[in-house]
């Protein structure tokens, strides 16, 4: 797994490449924008090849911790395999999911400006 | 004759991806061996995901994590059906766990739900202190 | 602790690619486990090629091709070194075959040459009627 | 492995995709342009991911049989992994090897016209 963080105004785009499973979630949780609960993020999953329940758990934990601090965790560009994991677990109901990273950033910017 | 591929890995989470990628490859082999079988991504992904979940559980709930035991995974090919079995000496458990309530943001408890959903059948037998987890899926049900 | 991955495959040529791709994946795992190890394609390819050759030979020179015996391949991880061993009960053979003379267009006889060239060491021991072929390569020699 | 044959004047371009090893050589040897010893071919290896000695043996056998009938077997676009197999075995000495399929077809056309 590889993580890259890019700032887009007040939002951090966190792009994850490769695999998010039990062997890589710890690394994700240590990355600066994820570990800071007040930072709103768009998780760009375009290059996430594989997600399992351990990886999903890390995303849900991130969402919860950030919501407690009124920060957002949006998802963009997931492939069909990753989407399948969200749908089976119903996680697609608690995340805002976008097909386009720029649209997700716009939406997150509006949401956080409103507060 | 049924064909079997057996993979034995160290019982450590860093090998989870090796297990899941091998499972995907086994599924692809079954697809390719069935004449004209389209590359059914859902079939391949089912094995990749279910083996990732099962391997992770086997390692995570092992009783002596200080000295990890090897984990053996069998891939059994039968006509249009692929079966994966994983054995462990962990405490017994039920595979009929309820689906977690997503509205309370639980971080765990999705593994068996995913396994049951993507596979046709998932069973866990307990024999002589061993859990035998078995997961099957037909290519064209 | 040395880590070992063991793969057992049916002794049939249709599984050759499964063996060679698994070997490439094992080599990549060693590269990734060595901090900052670049993706050295020659290292990965060496294992992919050598295992393809060794598996094919083990299957091709088996004495009872009518009922193929399973082939077991061990991948042994030690620091910067990966060792692959394959065992078979084929007739004994010498790994010191001369390189074929390409000018006479021979179609066979390149397997051991390739194995010896891409690996650091290749040995074949004979024990109790079993050939134990062992091939090692250091990541950064 | 996948084989596609395309006619370019008197030459057949044989494009091989995937793996050429002991499990796939038989299929290659059955393809029309390969099994006809009088047909000159350019083997386009751009999408050949993996070649081992069994695959190389099939290419060398093809070269020999075609030479006996004054037909050519040229190679184009091999990747570094495939090239390595040619170089270790010295097979690069007996094949004409091109980086470009069109150039290989031109050369083969000239060679076969000369006869
Ligand atoms: N191989 C196993 N060995 C022992 N217990 C297991 C095993 N697999 C699952 N379990 C038990 O079943 C529970 C549910 O598993 P799962 O649905 O994968 O969710 P999670 O592992 O995230 O808790 C686990 O918490 C564990 O108690
Ligand atoms: N695993 C094996 N079992 C028995 N004989 C073998 C084995 N590997 C190699 N040999 C012998 O060594 C010879 C050379 O092998 P190799 O260089 O791979 O070329 P090829 O297999 O194309 O003849 C083979 O022809 C065979 O006689």
C-alpha cells in the first residue's frame, strides 16, 4: 500500500494505492491527515486494488473519529471490487461516496465551511 | 480426479495478501479451465476476499500469537466448483454471527458476513480441537 | 526465524504458470520486506524463470506420467536471500549439463543453463531416491 | 496465451499475448502460420509477458523448419525479460530481432522477395 496526501484548500485528499487489509491498516491510521481527527479528508480510492473488512474497519473508525470533531471523511472513485465490500456491509449508507474526486472536494469544502 | 493446490504460509498478517492473491489466482485458473468461461471478476474477487478474511481471522484469533503457527490453505478444484479450506487450532466460534449495525460505526465484525455473502456455502467444523473452515462457490450456478 | 512458504501443486504442466507466478510473488515479497528495496525485475524474473524450468522438468521427467504425483515447492526466506527447493522421485540427473550449441538449432536443453545463470547457486542432492533441487539468490549480492 | 495472426503482404504477423511455457507451446505450434513451414512470419512479442525454455524451444523449432523451406522467422518488440532468455541461451544470435514490427515486416518482405 502507498498513501499520498495532497492539500486542496481546507481538505486533504488521501490517495491510497494497492491493498488495504490487516497488514496495511496500521500504516494508513498513522498518516497525518487520517490521524488528525479535526482534518476533513477525501479518500481517493481510484488506485485501491483490494479492500477487506480490516481495511473497511479502519475507514469506518476514521469516519467516526472525524465526525466527533465535525470533520468529514468522503470517498471517491472506488472500483467495483471495493464498492462490493461497501455494499455488502452497508457501509455505503454511512459514507458520502463520489465518482469524482474534485466533486467530493467541493462538497467537503461546502460542508466544512457551513460549520 | 480432483485437483488440489495447497499453500502453507507463516501465520503472520504480512502474508495475508499472499494468501488472498493466491486465492484469486486459483479462481482464475478454474475460470480458464472451463471452456469459454468469461473472466468473472465476482468469482475471482469472492475467493480473494473470503481468503483474506479467513486467513486474517485464523492469525488474529490464534492463541499463541508469540510463536505463530503455519496456516495451510487447500484449494480443491471440482468441475465448475472451487472449495477453499483453512484449518486452525483456535477456540471454537460460530460462523452465524449477526451482521453488525452499521449505524453505530462498528470497526469489526464484517469478516464472516463478507465470507457468507460472497461464497455459496461457508461451513466451520470442529474436529479434535481444530476448526475446519470450508468455503465453496460454483462458477456458473 | 526463517519464514517458509510451501506450495503443493498437481504434477501437471497446466500448473506450471501457477508455480512460476507464485515464485515471482515470493521474490517480490522479499524485495518489499527489505527496506527501500527497489523493484528489481531481474530478481523477480530469476525466480519466475527458474521455477518454471524446474517445475516443468520435475513433471516432464516423472516416471509415471499416467498418475501424476503432487509437486511440492518450498520458498525459504532468510534476510536478503530467497531459496527455492523442489523435490522429485525422478531418475537422478546431473545439473552440470553443457550449454547447447545454438548454431544447430536445438529445441531443448536450455532449462538447467537458464536456472544456473539466473540463480546464484543451484544444487541437486540425491537422498533416498529423491532429487532435492535447491536454488538460491541474494537480493543485493 | 493468446495468438493473433495478421497478414501483411506475403508475411504473417503472429502476435503472442501472455505466457509461452510448456503448457502453451503446443497451441502455438498448431496456429496456421506457424504450422505451415513455407510461411514467413514476424513474431510480435510486445505482449508476451513470460517466456521459458520450452517456449524458446518452440520458437527455435519454428525457425529451423521454416529455414528448411527458405521461409523466415523474425522477432519484434521483445521485453527485457524475454530478451534475457534469448541472451542467456545465445538464441539472439540465430534470430533477426527488431524493436519495431513494421521494420521487421519490411525486412522479411525484402528477404522473401529476393528468393
Ligand atoms: N478463525 C477463527 N478463530 C477463532 N475465532 C474466530 C475465527 N474467525 C472468526 N472468529 C470469531 O468470530 C468473530 C467474528 O469474526 P469476523 O466476522 O471475521 O469479525 P472480526 O474478526 O472483525 O471480529 C471474531 O471476533 C472471532 O471471535
Ligand atoms: N527434475 C528432473 N528429473 C529428471 N531429470 C531431469 C530433471 N531436470 C533435468 N533433468 C535431465 O536433465 C536434462 C537437461 O535438462 P534441461 O536443461 O532442463 O533441458 P531439457 O529439459 O529441455 O532437456 C533433461 O533432458 C533431463 O534428462
